[in-house]
């Protein structure tokens, strides 16, 4: 059970990060979001870890993480709206939010926990 919560916490953190980045339609120009981002995850409900900061990379609107611990997928539109999923099966989290040129924010939910995320472009 402790492993499950630990994984859920990591997945929630990565989810928030992933929320910031994702695949986009070919016609949409998402290059303004390309680059490295630091995402901070805050748990508002539940007992998941809070305050983690995770690295994410956006490339042509696609999410990439240097951390291969959890699967991350999602998308960011040309207007900065994003939708992301972290983890697989029962151990997953999802998030939504918005990116601007250098910052971002949104909400996430995973397992028994939920909260907010903020991002800063490096």
C-alpha cells in the first residue's frame, strides 16, 4: 500500500509537469512553449507529497521528461491550453491548465489526491 501511495505521489507530480506539455496538431504553432520547464506541484487534498519540483521539456508541443519513471502524455495547444496524463492503469493522474510564454498553472487529480501546479520556463 505504501508503494502504491508513493507511486501515486510521483505520478501526480509528473502529471502536473506533463500538463504543461503535450502533442499538438501539426497546424498549430506551439514553438513558443518549446524548451525546459520546472513544474512545482502542490497537494491541496489528500496525503500525497507536496512541493516537489520536476523538470519537463516541451518539443513542438510534445511532452518529454528526462525522468523515465512514469509514462507522460498530453498536448498543449497554440493558445497554451494543455491536457496531460501521467502513469498507467490504476496508478495515474491527470491535469489541465494553461501556459504563457514563461509561466503556467493549472490543477491536477490522481488517486486520493488533487491540487494545483505552477510552471516556470527555464
